[in-house]
C-alpha cells in the first residue's frame, strides 16, 4: 500500500460519472477507481452525461475536454448554469495546453483539471481530494 492510499479515505457510497468519447479512457478510469467502493456511471458525450448527472446527482464528474456532440466546456457551463447540479465538483481531463481556453473554466473552486495523459495514481489521488474538499451532503 502506498502512502497516498493511507492518507485519503476510500469512497464508499460515492457516485462518479465519467464523460469521455473514448471508451478506453472510460475503462481506464473505471479500472483506476475499482477499489474505491464507489459507483461509476459513464457517458460518451456531454449531452448524454448531463442526462445522467441530472438523474443520479453524482458526487463528482470526470469530464473530457475535447468531445463531439457537446464538448467539455459546453458541458461544464451547462452544469454550472443548472441550480440542481451546479454544486457538483468537476475534474476536467484534457490534453489541451492552451491556458486561455482552460482558465475561464477553472474560475469556480469546484472545477479542476488533470492533464492527459495522466498516471492512474494521480487520477485516484485527485478524485479523492476533490471529493473530500467538496463534500456533498
């Protein structure tokens, strides 16, 4: 067991939705969080993801930035503009290195990002931290 595994608690009873158009990335996230005792929901675009978010009211959304149908920026804006789900923490996964595109999306303290490609350990740690910082009652 690594020191980080001891420092941050597991996530029993937590709901996490991962929205990414790439099935292998969704699978990697599901695999990375398999021992966390949380419930994982998946969507392959922002529009489908919003439906699940509104239905399940997850504790965290892990959101790809570049997607067809509805990209991560549009999805994040829709989340923040809906009073029912606006409080939901969102972790953006992105290979986009353009700070001008990302900065407006990260103004909200409930939003953060993780660069793609990412290490599984870094994803797990960021998810745990975001859930502990933004505890949803």
